[in-house]
């Protein structure tokens, strides 16, 4: 995975709070874990939306009737 080296000013209190939640010790690990958590949150949101809208689900009666044994 390509990486980029950068310089940013980070609020120390915010960093410490996030490190405590993510249980990370370095700035790099904290940032990477925070990025991953944002991506996971988006994936969960998209999954919930897909389920709510039943996107890609074929739940017609003939499909459901095959799901149950008689």
C-alpha cells in the first residue's frame, strides 16, 4: 500500500483521547486505526441501508417458499 509522509499539527488532548479508545500508543498507529474505523463505519452504514431497501435481495414468494421445509 502506498504511503505518504506528511507533517501536521495534532491536538494532544484529542490524540490522547483517541489513543485511549483505540488502545494505540503511537501517532501513526492511532491515525491508521482511526482511518480504518471510519471505513468500517461507512461499510456498516451502507450495509444497513442495503438491508433496509432490500437491495439485491430476491424475497419473492417463490424464493421464500423454498426456504421452508414442509
